[in-house]
C-alpha cells in the first residue's frame, strides 16, 4: 500500500499463494485487474520427475500456462514466483 502497488489475488482464506496462482487467482477485483495468474512473470518448479525448472512465457509457454491453468500439484511443486505488481 505504501508504494501504491497491487496484485489481485484469490479470496479463499484457506488457500495460499501457490494454490491461488495455479487455479488462476479468482478474486473480487478480477474484473478490474485480471487474475493473479495474469501477473506472474516466471516461476520455478520442481517437476514430478525431480527436475527443477525455471519457466516463463518465453522459455516454456506450454508448461507455464499449464501450471497457471491447472490445479495445485498437477505438474510439480512451485518453489518461487516472480510477480509483476
């Protein structure tokens, strides 16, 4: 708030950041600002086979959008997110 930055997020209090991003991040301000997933620049994920990958729209668009449009845990474990506020 101090820096006047905002990222839309999900509204379920029992789902945390990783769950919100992997299911889109639908929230009350989605119509005004888009989904939380729309603001993700890149992510690091450990895939089911144990391989750690850095994924973005440019490096691996199919996996990037699959992770952001799937449901939590389908493709691996997200360890880091870079988000554009």
